C-alpha cells in the first residue's frame, strides 16, 4: 500500500516535467547541498578566527569583519538553498494533496471499472493534469525569480573575488588599519564555484520553462492540424453519393405460348 502510494506520488509529481526538470534540476540542487555541506565549513569555517587586523585594537577586529562581511557566506548559501527549495516543497505538497484526494479511485479501479463513466473519468483526469501543470509552471517561475534575486544579492555582497587584505575605517578603530583574510585564493575558487552552480540552476530552470512552452505549443498545433483534417474529410464523406442497387418495379411477364 505504501509503496504503491509512493509510486503514484512520484508519477504525478514528475508527469508535467520534461527530462530537464526530472533529472537535471534535482541533480543540481543535490550537488549544491552536497558541495555546501562537504566543502563549505572547511573553506569558510576559519573566517572569523583567522581574520587579523594590524595594529590590534580592542573591538576593532569584530567591527572590521562586520563591515567586510555583513553576512557570512555559509549562512547566505544555506539561506539560498532553503529559499529556492520552498517552491518545490509547496508543489510537492500540492501533488500530495492531489494524490490523496484521488487515491480511492485508483485503488478501486479494477472493482469499479464497469460502473464508472469513462467520459467523466477522462475529463476529471484532464482537469487534474491541467492543475498540476499550472502548479508546476508556477513553482518554476518562483524558483527562477528567487534564483535570480539571490544570485544578484550574492554578487552585491561578495563579488567574484575574495580580497586577501582590506583597509578598514570603522569605530572603535583609530584611523585606518589593515585587515588580512586567510586563504583568500581558496575562498575565491569556492565562491566562483557557487556562482557557477547557481547560474547553472538558473539556466536550467529557464530552459525547463522554455521546453514546457514549446511542448504546449506543439500539442496545440497538432490538435489544430488534426481538427482541420477532420473538418475537411467529413464533408467529403457526406457528399459522396450513395449507390443503391436498381430495383425493378415491373416484372416482365413471360410470353404466352400459343
């Protein structure tokens, strides 16, 4: 029962999507989470402990680090992953509701097949498919907006390069002091990697929307062509003259023999 329900849920969840949405987007999201969990703390975990300012003044290190990094990159990327995953979670919840709402009918399909009206069943399935399709498109649009917004915010906060040193003029520092960031090259490589993964997710989401639009347009064109052929063929069939066999109304009487 549980396995059949999960199979139905996965089938309904992936029904509106293309191979890009079925394979590429989950792989990219999983690789982003794995990359952040595996390498993120090792690269950015010492950002506060190895941040040094010269000359050392009480409270100056914390003030300069706050001015240089208003938000920790690790916390920002964690927030980004959670924010981008919210539309997918909402779509999965909607699909779960759809499957639960129609769960009794598939479970009793074999027993009630003779009693159900096939026309009503098809129309109900078509309406459910349309709702799932629009919900899927909505979650793709939300993901596209969130990916673009967080990618722009990431560039605004960190840019493409982590500087090895920076000049700080911040209270309670006296004058201008120099602060040094440890392993800036390694941090820059990881920052560019996260930029690349986020940009690839953004491009894949846009590609999925384009493929869905092209698929919808192609189905519409096929429906129009089939309808046109049917309308052209039906009058011809109606105009064909019906050939009826000739019926003799008068019987020829045999000649009388004299």
